C-alpha cells in the first residue's frame, strides 16, 4: 500500500490528521510570506535610504499612525485565525465519538500493554479495526514513571502518568501498520518502547479477535508462556536474548552462569536465583549494571508465570 508523504510530515492516516497538517502548512506559508516580505523591505530600504554623503542627515520622524495600526492589526488577525483554527481542531481531537471502541493502555519500564473490551491483552502491538473510532484510556503503571504514546501518522500524542488516567482517540482511515513511539525519556530502555498499530478491515479484525479469544494461556508450555511474558512485561527493554548488552544482563547464556554482585559475593544462576532476581531484584545487583529493576513483579506475576520466565531463560543457552 502506498502512502502519500510530503517534505515535512509522514502520511496522514487518521480522520483528523489532515486538519492538523492544514494548520501546520498555513502557519508555515504565512511565516514564509512574512519572512520574504520583511527581508525584501529591509534590503530595499537599506539601499534606498542609505547615507550618500557626510552631509546627509536623518529626518526626525516621531510616528506613523497608519503604519503602526497596520503592523498591529494584521498580526492580531493572523493570531486569532491560528487560535480559532487550532482550538476547533483541539476540541475535535479531545472529543471521541460516543460509540468509540475502548482500549485500556498501560505503560511501564519498558513496554506497553493494550487491553481490549473483550479481555484480550496485547503486548507492545495494538490491533484495531479500520474506520472505527478508538478511544485510548491510558495510565502508567503504579510506581513507574512518565511515558508518552506517539503515533506520527495519526498525529496522536498523549502522556501517561502513574495514579492518573489520560485519554486520546483516533480513527484510522485505511488498513496498514503504523509505528508508535514513547516520546517521554523514561530510562535506559526508552528506545525499546516502540511497536506497531495494526489496522485491519472489519472482517479480518473479527477473525483475529476470534483466534485470540480461543487461546488458552494456562495451556501454553512454560517456555512459550515465558516468551510471551518477556514482551508483555517489558523485559526486552533491559534484557536481550542475543547476548548484547542493555540496561540489565542478557538472558542468553544466563542460566547456570556465575554472577558477581556489587557486595562482592557470587552465585550460580540456577532456578532459585532466577526467581529471586525477578521477585527481589534490589537484593542481587550484578556488577556493571544499575540498581533500577522494578520490584513489583513479585506481586503481579503468578508462580506459573515466574516459572515460565525461568524456562524461557533456560532455553536461551
């Protein structure tokens, strides 16, 4: 599928994106006209009224009422146009239709969860139907930091805060895949907090929904459950699976490796160690890594989920 992109902006893929772009271009065009006009006037008057001899003197001019009113009224009119135009678009962008499809969005260091009304939970990718208003009910996980959800092609950007809900909405105008980013610096894994908004035709979305509802997470093998949790809980933001260094130790080759801690002690990374490092990470700080892993996983993950992560790590030998 081919998307139209101009020099300044990516393609406009939501119902209100074109309005945002129109105001953006209006401000740029008016600013360019003023820049060119003022520059030409400066050059013209600099040449016309330059001092031609030592006898030339500058005439005493106190004011010019017509000129002063003109350069006050014209900018005022332009400012009011931009304000009225921008306020009208802002109201539209902040007022979702009453029949919007609602998705709960949770951000955390360093990942995203998207929960649909039917209970489907997606990690880091969001799937929605085309030509349907989607209302995002957004919050950063308790005890976490600020994040910001930004989809450039939708012209959508909204901050998320712990202990407070914020809201945004969009309606995609065509199917496709659109990248989103976190645009609030939130720590070492900030650059990993991106994903895809999948926009599907309604029939395709209905089929996807049916498949997702048919999944039984309790029936997943432990290693597969751990792989799912690795993305859903944002582990990939700090821990790689290919041996590369990130904020925390890589999971590749971690199992049964000797770990050295900041207190000078060492330990073999067996099952007990892996569980403890997830539940009480501040007690086992590896040398060379900061002490900033969240401590809430012991409360949010079940025993089976913890074992799933352990089995996933064990398979990365």
